[in-house]
C-alpha cells in the first residue's frame, strides 16, 4: 500500500501557515486523498498545556528546559504520525522541528547545533513549505504581539535562522504576500506532486 506524505509548513508568526494548512487539508480531503492536520506545539497534551502557559506569559520556564519540552511535545506524537503515514494518510503539519531550532537559537547564548539535537530521529518531512512574508506585512496582521515571541526584533532573528536550516532537497520557500486563494492553489498543486513522488518511498529520519 502506498504511504502518505509528510508535509510541513514553517515560517515566522502571522505568515499565514494556519489558514493555508486548514484550506489544504480540506481541498485534499475533498479530492479524495486521506489527509490529517497536525500542529506543533500541540497544546492539548500535558506538556502542551505547559507550553501554552509559557507562550501566553502565564508562567516562566528556563530557556533550555522549554526547548526540550517543545521537542518532547513533537516526540509524543511520533508513533501516531508513523501509523498514519504507513496507512496512506498524508500529514499536513503546522510547524515542526525547524521552528524549534529557529526560535530557541534566536535567544542569547544558544548554539544552533545544540538546538538541533533533541529532534534528531524525528520522521523527516517530504517537503517543507516555508511561507515567506516581510516582517512589516506580518506585524500588521490581526493579534500580532499577543504571544511571547511576537516581537519584530526577535522574529527578524528567527527568519535568519530559518534561512540557515533551508535544505534545498526538500525545502521550498514560497512568497506568501499574495491572496489567500492564489497561495492555496500554488500549495495544493505542489502538495499533490509530492504525494505522488513519495508514495512508494520509505519514510526518512
Ligand atoms: P503557533 O501556535 O504556531 O503560533 O506557535 C506558537 C509559538 O511558539 C510561535 O511563536 C512559534 C513558537 N514555537 C513553535 N515551536 C517551537 C519550538 O519548538 N521551540 C520554541 N522555542 N518555540 C517554538
């Protein structure tokens, strides 16, 4: 049986990832491709609840410790992800380990290689769609600035870190400064191609 594709969306805050992930899941499902949406951090688990309190500034957690918790929050979903992929379901994931590295490494005193270690061994995405939107445009979007990391200076560092992580073999930078529907069409076509390309390949780590 052919497997599903693992598609990851990355980008700075308010780049449109969540809107595009939701639309993509709906279109693929309507088309008849089994598809599930996942999102990291997954704020519904015990670890995710702690992360949610941290992000909404209700609690403080030491920077290394929160980095490991974000990673643990991904690891706790791995078995489910593998099962779904094996059964032919395509996963559309709103943020993954690249956010983990890009955000923590934007803090003072963090080495990018140290940041990568806790996520080593997670299933490797078949494609990363990096939604690229200028900081000015992102900061004008609704509710920008409510959560811990939504500050221009910090997001600029995050964007630079994402560029260091961009592996051209599976990473595609997409200009996100266009209408929701135009962006959706582009992503839908790209995703269908990836699903076809990887369906008989093993899942990499
Ligand atoms: P979201 O729910 O997609 O808005 O993500 C919440 C915030 O957490 C966002 O500012 C990005 C950040 N984030 C996501 N994953 C990680 C991670 O693994 N580590 C750190 N430090 N931040 C992350």
